[in-house]
């Protein structure tokens, strides 16, 4: 993936001017990666107001930094933040990342700022969207190949492992997050951890999973029926499907995030299930599985062009089961681009 990292750092430098900061000490690993391309568990980046930059990392990542980040000055250090903070006047720090103890160890009084790099990451470059599109393709592929193998007796954990294995075999870096597989009454728990419960005939089975490709996270949820669904299961599924459709139709450049949430939530509330859908409608995806923007009732802000988000309404009935349907899509001026293309028809296995 070809990315213009100097251009990203120049955009960050422009934001620094708005805060009268001479530099930003970037310590969040995902933000260091976004600005340099270096994936590391111990690195920091100092970006000055003139867009020049110094990257610090330890010996484990030094060769990779010299190979992949030739356009920035590189220093070797174990204490990466301490090595950089004194190299600029009026430096700011990522207050949402640095601990109080780490802040106290820094000389002087760096200015605490929050979310500057995250603001830049919301709108994606086309190469980022290409990587995310491939991650979603691998997710779709794994679903298509694994779902026909679901049968009574297979455990939730076995199904989760099968999905994850197939994604990696097909070319994913790894699963984007620990997969959720929830069968029968466990489907009422939105983030159920797969266990040894065997899938049974008559279950609804919810699968929430995704592939990681090139550092970018796919996210998709589908719910299937094992055996002929009961009337209440089919009705619940069709309700969530209608809500998900309404949410996707509300996605548009300029749309308020709270209004997109409401478009789906109102469908569920009108059916009498307002109390059975308590989480937000969706979230941004990219170098993190959950990132800005967030689609929720009390959310603020509007959607920009080229913003990958999820739309994932669900209805959860304690002790009985639940349904969630989720897609990853990208806002576009001409209408959203759907990246997870698996059917949303109820599959009966």
C-alpha cells in the first residue's frame, strides 16, 4: 500500500498551529504507524510545526524504521518519549494516551492535547480503503465457505476458530478482533465470548468477525438459523433487517451521526423493542476496529466523504436469543459503498 506519510504529517502540523503548539509528541502506536508506516510496540514521533519529524524506537525496530521511514530523522532509544520531548519548543503530548506517571517524568510542562491525529484518520485515503475492501472480501469469503459446515453439535468455539482459520488461509494478516459466535440464548449477549455450548437445531447463531489486512480491520455480523426458525425468530430477524436497511439508507456525506443512529433505532422502537437495543448503531473502522466517528443517540458531528463505518443494529431478548446484522461501508458523494457483500437474507441451514 503506497501512502504519502509526509503529507499526513504536514496536515498534522497545520493543526498544531491552531493550538499554538510548537510540536506534538505522538506516543499512541497506531498514530505513529499512521504518520510513518512503522508498526511497533515501542516508538514515538515528534512532529514539529514546520512538519519536520523525528522518530524514536529501540533496537528491535531500528532496521524496520530505517527501511520504511527514510524521510524522517531516526534516533535509537528505549525511553522513546524522553528522547524526543526536549527537541522542540512548546511541545504538546497526546493526553488521551500518556499516563500521569509518564507525563510527570517528562521535563518541562508539555501541553496536553487530545485527538489531533485521530481527527486526521477519520477520512481515509484511497489506498486505505483498498486495504479495507480486501479485508472485507476475505471476511465475506470465510463466511461463504464456513457457514455450510455449521451443524448441530459444533460448538461456538469451533465455529469461531473455523472462521478465523479460513480468513488467515485466504490471505488475512490475522483476525481483526476476537470473533463472536453466540448460539441460542447466548445471542442475547451482544459481545458473548464463544464457549463450549454446542449449536442446536432451532438456534439462531450470531457471528461477528472480520479479517485484518494491511493493518485495516473489517467488521461484519450475520445471524443464521439452524433448522426451520420459529415464528418469533423470523419476525425478529426481519425487524433487525429492516432497521439495518434504514440505517444504511441514512448514511450520506453530511448526515448527522445521531440521525443515522435514529433511522435504525426508530424502526426497532416502533416494534416495541426499544429496550432491547442499547448499544450504538455503529462506529468507524480503520487501523483500529473501533475508531471515530461513532454512530449513537447522543453523538455529535456529521459524516465526511470517504469515512468507513459500520451499521449494526441488534435486538436482544434475555434468555431467548438475539439478532444482529452488520455491514462495513464507506461514505461516498454519490452514496455509500458497501464493502461487506454477504447476503442479508435469513440463511436457514
